[in-house]
C-alpha cells in the first residue's frame, strides 16, 4: 500500500473523534493515526532521489528502440567528449563483471533460465533494454549526451503472441526456444469428473498486461569508500537485494550495505533485483565516486517489470444442481524476454487458488511459461492470486447463468462451510479458518441485494438503455508468503521466515527493529501497537527501525501480504523474550521467585503484595548493572525469528453494482460493498486504507489499465496520457465491513490484507458488467471493459470467451 491507500479513507476515519482515543486498554484494535504520516505527507522525509553525496555524479541509460535485434556496433566516444560528461560505457565495458540478473524461482525441471545481462552486450530482446550509459555532473547533461552515442542494430523478428511463439518455426527469443517452462498439478480423477457431466462450461479469459505505477519512480544511489559499498534504492527487498548483489557482482556480502529510505509504493514492482541497481554498484566501483539514477515515468513504463499477461483456458464440469465436479485450467503465461527474480513463480502462486473456496472432486492445472520480446513480467499486487480468482469467479457466474441460478446461490452450494474448517482443498492446501457464510450474509445486507435485483428486473422489462449489472466475488487468498518448508518444496530460492528485535533503552523507551521493509503499509504504527501491548509501555514510547541492512541486519522483506503475519509476529516473540529476561531481573530486585510474579500493564507484581517494578524501571536497572543476578547480562534486548507452519487465508465477499449505457458502452459503478475477514485487526484505519487501495487497483484492471504493444514490439502506453489510471473522480465510495475468524497459524490471529482488495474486486466488477449485458447475448468482455469494447460486444458479437 502507498500513502495514497491510507489517504483514501482519511476523510472518513481520521476526522472521527474516536481516532487515537482509547477504546480499551489494548493498543491492538485501535484506529491509530499513523506515526509516519505527518513526516511523509508534509515532505519532511528522505526518498532516494532527495539524497545527495559529496561529488555525486548522475547516470542515464541509452535504451534499445527495437524489440529484437543484434547489436553490431556501439560507439560512445562522441558522448565522452561533451561538457560535463565524466564517462560513457557500452555493455561490452561491463561484460566481464556484470554477471546475470537472478531468477530465484526455478519452478520446474525443464525450466530455461537464459543469461540476463544488466546491460545488453550482443543482442536486445525488448524495447527499453539498456545498451549504453553516460555519467555526468548532472542528469540533464547525461541525458543530452545520450544522443551522441551511436548504435547499429541488425533487426530480428519480434515475438509478441504467446500461441504463435510456441508454434513450429516461430522466430526464437532465445536459442533454446520460446518455452520457458511447463508445470502441472493434478488431483482426483478429472476424466471421471467430466464424463457424463450434465453441465460442461468451456471458456477462455485474457489477463491483460499491466504496468505497476507506484507514486515514487525507481531511484538508485551508490557510493563507496574504496572498500565497501552503500546502495540507497527504492526497493521492497533490501535484505534480498544485498545477497543477490553479492552473488551477481562478486562483491563480498559483508562489504555491501543496502538502505531503503522512505519508499513511495511498490505493489511488487520494487520486489526485484534491477539492472540499474547492479550497474549503480559497478559504476561507483569503476569511478570511485557516488553515482545516482532516477527514472522518468515513461522510462519506468518501459523498464519496470510488468504484471499479469496470461491466457486462461478453463473448463468446469458440474451436476444439474450446480455442484462442481471438476475444474481444468490450462494457462499460458507471458514471461517477457527474461526470467526475473520470481517471474516463473507468479503463475504458480495461482495454481492452488483456482479452486478458491469451493469443493470439487477433481482438479488439474497446467501452465506453460512463454518467452516474448516484451518487458519481463513479475510480481504485481496479488501475484498470481488475482488471476486465479478472476477465472474461477467468472466461471461461477457462467455456471449460474447456464443453470438459471442466482450467482450467490450457486456459490453457496459449493463453498466450504464454516463448520468444516480446517479444510484441505483439492489442490492440497489446508485452510485453517473461515466463515464464508457470515461475510456473504453481511455483504448482501449492506448491498441491498434483493432490492437491486428487483430494480434490475424492472429495467430489463422496460428495455432501459442503461442496464443495471450486479457482480459477485467470493474470494480467498493464500498469503503470508512464508513457510520455509513449503517454499522449499516449491523450489523457491529462499526461506520465508522473518526477524524482529527489541531494544529496551535505559530511559524506558523502546526501539523495535524489523526485517520487513515498508513502502506505505504503516509498519511503524502497527509494530508500535504490538510492542506497546506486549510490553505494557505507552504507544508513544516505541519507535521502529527498518530498511537498512546495517541496522536491521536480518530480514526477508515485504511482499505477498507477509509483513504482519510474519514480521509482526516476530516482533511479538522478541517482546516475549524481553519480558522473560525482565522477569529474572525483577525477581532478583523484588527478592522473590520468578514464579511469584505476575506481569500486568507493563509491570511485574509480587502476588498478594504491593511490590512491583515496571519493565521500564527494569530497563534502567539493567543498564546501571549495579545489582544484577549472577550470570545475567546488562541488557534486556532480545530478538526472534518466526517461521509459520502454514500460509494465512483471508477471505471475503465483494459486491458491485454497475450501470452500463448500452448505446455508448459507458460503465458507471453505482455501489460497491466489501466485507473482508482478515483475522484479528491491529489497526482498523490501516486495514481500511489497504482495502480501499486494493479495490482501486482491481477496478483499474477491470475498466481502465492495459499495456499495449504494436506489431513491431513497441510499447505504445509509455506515458500517463496513454496508460489510463483511474483518478478519485473515476471511483465510487466503498462500503466496507469485516467479519473476524482468527488465524490459527500465528499467535496474533492475524491474516494478510494488503492484496485482498485487488484480488476480489476485478471479478466483482467484470461480473457486474457481463451481468448487465447478458440479456443482450454478451457472455464476456475482455479487460479492460472499455466503452469501445462493450459497444463492439453489443454490436459485433466480438466477445472473448463467449459461448460457442
């Protein structure tokens, strides 16, 4: 979540007199205003691009104008002669030291992982790939000097369509061919499920390519003292990046420090080891001076990894009463030109989610990753789970239409009932807790479902040119990307644990150090609430440190809605260790047995007496060390690592009502209700901000956003004028509520929330659009559901995935 996510609900919640006012003795559960916001929203902060170092130089990159070509000549001499230019380099100048950008998730035995040089040396494979760079005294001179670099290309055929890429005789993106990998998951007897099934539905859906658009463009600043290196970068993963930089460049890990200052959003786009980060380190090593790069927005659209881009062929078999018998998914996933950090794992994250909240007898998932001459794809908010949820929720609506059932009713007949938890799904995951009935009932009541259906019927009967559509999405997601054993079984290149530490300062104040790396989620506030409750100290007495590998020396960082359910729990466990140390010291000071002590409201009390010591008083006693028990260290500081045994599974029901003008194709969202279950809530204000921001991004995919390439592989949507992002004026107000079934996989009972809104909202909106058009013979509209596409679907019958 970015700062914008939280700001979307500011007027509704921050104005309330209840915000920051005590609702109970517990901090957890209070809608605290975020500690970060005053500093962030007034600009009194540090982004990477704000930073400066003595003698700092600026680098700009020359990028390929061709989607696929051999590089036959690069001449940088003309740039070197220009005023203010310190150096200019081609890919050949880095060939011996730049290594290959890493792919940490080889998902199958047949996977092909081509070399991925940070700067192209002999061949370019997408428009925007770096081929040379200029280092100058300011960024404008560096940018101007790029025009003086001469590059000769020998054009090669662009490869853009996934089906054509896999066809015999297709031009090759890489010598090994265009198939990146294939993977399959099978459970149950699929043939038996489909044989003789009264209902078989066969559809094809397209997940369009999306471009993450974080508030803060990427930026990198590298510096060296001649022996060690410091990299400031707008990243989600400072700890992972440090390890990977060492592996790619050969610089020893202990000589690298990575700092993520305040980072303005990521959505997965900064879950990456980028060419510019590697080259920044190499440039400062070559030149012995600090070097900074900040991307332009159009440069970012070209070179930030993209999201989604899948073709989903889905078959569903059901009984005449709507009970699902079997589900078959065949997926083509566009990897782009290379496999980046977790590119192949993204569609595989959806493999266990196509079955969603539904029971069935058989399931088959098959995925083929395909190389094309486009920007590589990788994690984007939800990462595989929005794609899976979209497909199954669209299919549930198709099943309801086939059987003339209400879309909610067909879901009720198939979902896991609350009394059946924990439940092991057909794909092998064990959902620990949930109550889909409660969330759906609450959402229907808030939405006024029956009244809207009556209005819809009336409009249809009257032939109203503006039709009402109602969309349903009942979702769950697998998040809290963490269990290291499960990640190992999936051949993921790292563990999923998280680290937290607590320092008790002599004055009784508390420093929390977290391995998570926030980029707008409100970790400082939430972690302060957790620590304040656990230690019994005032919320204001806690500060949180993060994002610097020299301060938070261990961590697995922030992505996959894992920060609270893993990182927050690690902080809680570190607090528990602090209390155990303090208990030993308190027993000594109060001259009693540790077993006679009770900890309440931040103090140890001797049962049956008035003798007590606060944990803050004990912190001073440990610091002075005048009277410590034998063998006890002069500190209460503690640290902990948490690695859960299972994922977390938030769920909910989202309902959307749209008005579709059948004469123009224009869509207006009339009302939107979301009832989510994210387990225990630490801060309701932050949760609502996350949900608001997530829904906005899901709506954006449904109605607005699409990365478009021309026949030569040129990206046509390189600016905000071409790539349509919704503004606040394009979005409705959201009615939000929650149910609560605590997670059993962590002691806080929390579940992830950062991606839930994005996962649930896209199918809710598209289902609503299709519901409005179904009486006119339209059974699908390819995303984004623009007025033109809707108009064509109504007038030309050109619908993706339409009934045969």
